[in-house]
C-alpha cells in the first residue's frame, strides 16, 4: 500500500522540519537506523538531527528540513520512536503533523 503524505504535494523543496526532544530520547537509535541522513546518536547516547551539511545540531530544539526523498523514513522514525521524542512540523505554520503532539 502506498501512502501519500501532504508534504509530497507541496511545491517547495522543504515543507517540513524535524526536531528531537532530548529530554525524552531513550537512545535506542531507531531514528538513525531509519534515516541516518537526518538523525545521529552522539557520544552522550542521545539522538540529534543533522544539518544538510551533515553537522550534528546539538542546540535544544534545533530543527532541520525534511527532504521529500526521506519523508517516509523520518515519519517511520517518529512513529517507531519508543521515547515519542521526534517532532515533524510544517514550516509554514509550525503545526506538528507527525509525532507525539500531532493532531
């Protein structure tokens, strides 16, 4: 079954962004397994998002764009995360579309 996400219908390259709440991160690394281009575990055992230049973004609340080619992997990461700490939101209005606070 193919699921079409609303971000795939957008005309811009990066309609969504993702961030991780490290206070809730369990360090399981599931996100880094699904989308290693977007997520990485640091030496502290917690997951962080990475910039488009592959730089680990360790500031609290740091966001990174979700490339459309990786959307399904990022969404799967949010769904499978045991800590419910991955938040995916629309850039245009900051509404969470995947993650623990999604409507």
